[in-house]
């Protein structure tokens, strides 16, 4: 109404959108459009906010922006704490883990991001000799990601890796119990 648009936020607590901020709206097969934010209003209880863009003054203009992605310049993003990172920054980084025997095991390379609706997932591509590249999904959760510094170091529970990467350290002892034990 009156040119306001709804913007879905990946982080409902984000303070990145603010009055006067220049943003770029992008859509496939369309030229990017740069606009400034005139006002921002959160919608309580939802990962959405209402945004008024300078020059977008009626419902028809707002409707024409439906489906576009809103991009911010890197310099306009909020500062990060020491233990934080932006998901987009880890695309292209190798993923590794320290095996129980102390050796570092390469697990692939982050090639993309996706979401299952409940959490963000890193798409990790790996190569097993003699086979085509494959991917596995790594939840982008603090309990799994130990460090991000030139690589993504992970600590994963049993069963999270594809079988071809799990190796012997994740095999389960299937020795049958003796009768009466």
C-alpha cells in the first residue's frame, strides 16, 4: 500500500536496513535497479519488514518489484564480532575436519548456500577418486563449525558425512552380543 514493499530478512533481528541506505534490486534477465530506503518498519513476529523506497509511491510500482532480491554494498553491512562470519564469505573455502587419530581430513569445498526453511546449509562438493564430483549439505550451525579462517574447520557427529568420506572412524561395531550377556 502506498508503495511500501515487504522484504524477507534472513536474520529477523538484522539492523542492516535503515533510512537513507542505498540498495540494489536484482532479478534474473532484468537490469539492476538502485534506490534509497525512505523508511523501514519491522513486522513483529515475522522475518519480514516493510520498506518504503524513494520514488516508489503507489501499489503498482511496488508490485512491479515483486520477486526481486535486495542487495546491500559490503561496506553497508553491520560489523561482525570476532567469532562471526558472513555465509557468502565462505563460498570457495575448503572444508576440513580433524579425525579421531589427529590427522586433518579434507571434506570438500563450499560451492553454494541453500536453506531447508529451518536453517542455512552449506553445499560442499567433494571428489572421490574414480567418481564424479558429489555434494553433501553441512548445516551452518555453531556446534558444527569450529573455525573459519582460510578454511572451514568442522566438528561433526557420527553419521553426518557421506559414507565415502566417513571412513573407518565412523563405522559401528556390529559384533553380535553373546547370549545371556
